[in-house]
C-alpha cells in the first residue's frame, strides 16, 4: 500500500511535488504527473504512474488555437482518458492523495481519492488575487482563456468539498477564498520559494566583478525566440556580466546571429560574439540567483523566484507556447513593481535593465514587492507535517 499519491499539473507543479517528497522521507510515495514525463520525481518516489506523454504545447493547450490543435493531433483527448484510468486504479492502492495544480489536476485527485473517501490535500500555487484585483469583470472577460486561471471558479469551489485542506499562494488569495466560502483554504508560506535550493555551486571563479545580469529564458519552446534576444540585449550592457540559467542540453542552445558557443563541460558553456561573453550554466539556477542584480526573464516560476529573491525582472512576451503576451501580462500583475513588461526589442530590454541597475529607489521598490508577493518560505515542510499527522491518525484508527 502506497502512503501518498502526488498528482501534479505542470513543470512547476512537478517541482513543488518533488520538493514535497523530500519532507516526506520514510513514507511510501507515488506520483501521477499530468504534463510530460514527470522526470523530477525520478529517485523521489517508488512509482510514477500515467502515460507520461509530452504534448506539443508543453502543458498550455488553451494558450492559443494552434496549441490546442497541435495537442489534439498528438492525442490530447486520449491522454486525458489514460490519466483518468490511472487515477481510478490508484485509489485502490493509496492511503492519501495530494494534488499540486489547477482545477483539472484537482478533478483527477478527486477521482484518485474516491470522491474524498481518502484524505485529499490541494496545493493551489497558481491562482492569486493579484492577477485580477482592481480589474473589472469586463476586463477579465476580454481574455476568457485566462479567466479560470485567475480565480476560484464554481467547479473548483464545488470540488473543494472533497478535500481535507487547501493551501494557497498568498494571504490575499486566502482572504478571497474565505469570502467565497472556502474556509479550508490557508496560506502557510510560499511553495515556489520552498523549491529553491541552496546555491548548487561556487561561481566565484566565473565572476569578474561586474554586476550580474541573470538570463532566464525558461524551459519550453519560447527559448528559441527569447534567448537570442537576451544575448543581444546583454551585448548592449557591457557594464554587466551575463549568466544564463540553462536547463536543456548545450547542443540545443539557440544562439543569436554572429554568436558562437564553446562547451567547457557538462555544466558550463560560453557564448561569445566579439568581445561579448555570456556564461550558460546547467544545474546552477539557485547559485545564479544568489549573485544576480537584475534579471531578464521569459519564464513562469523562475521569474517569480527571482523576484522573491529581491531581483528586479525585465520581461517581454514571446510567440509561445508559454510566455505569450496574456501570460506575461498576468505575471506582471502578479509581481507588481518587481517585474517590468516591455516590448521584445533588444534596445528596449537593455534600456530597462540599465534603469533598474542605476535607479536604487526603483530597485528597492522591486525588491520589497517581490519579497512581499512571493514569500515567506515554509509551506512545504508545514504541509508535509499535516499529511504525516493525518496518515498517523488513520493508521491508529485502522488499527
């Protein structure tokens, strides 16, 4: 019998789920990733369930019609059926279920928990009052594909009757949930910041004394557009040293015209164009954030973690599949003064970075708002302790 099944609905959600596993050492764990292969769970759980298929949209089928059609051609509807089957089979073999993600992930969790007969915990890291606070209903309805990602919709509220607890991403979202009658909702800390580990490596040998420009192109197909533009922007900022947090293989790095790449080892590469040099580092995301002054980002959770570290973020929209304009705009509302959304033009990006670097007042306002909207840490240890307590009580009652 497996103690806990963790269901997660995306790359960032996988990271939260895998980090939760670290605080549940000694329990028997399984995972059901709903987007992609769920590789973050490898070595953390005993079993990874489900089809584990990577869809073309990277988990964003409703960002655009093209994304949805591409996923449907790849068998998106069959993927859903297989995930439902996996959840129904799992409920016979688990003692409790934890869901990390949106309403769809919660629906799969409700099935896996046998409609709440097993303890069901919902970690909701996506919805935030900051996304839509102060905007009229009409303004929100102009982007209907984003509407359900910004508030607790009626179907999610209905499913919450089956959960033991709901953990939300910030205090304002807890207040909003309570106004809607979701009294099981609580803010116990930042799940995203809990996933940020200590610095993975010492970067002092690479640093040359200039302020560090952090480049966060993300992990999805957006990098083909965003990284070349970031490199060109870095070339316009000779007073800063660029470091790229790169998650893929170095053979897949999309370079700007005129740039070349030299691979030093499995974790270090150097992009060059004439006198301009930018380091690309794998497995060093936290280390880079710990030395950064300003970031350029087209990522989801990574941008939020940078802001949570007090680093101002300059962002620009991409053609997709993830960081399209509506998503970038939503994140700018979430992060407030910690993120400035600009046009995807090299000169504009570089000018905005320089403004953050030279304006101490703006940098302090960004730091303060970033910390306020993305912290403090401590959610996942707290949640893990509550899961352990529920499992222990069920063990006693079963005995």
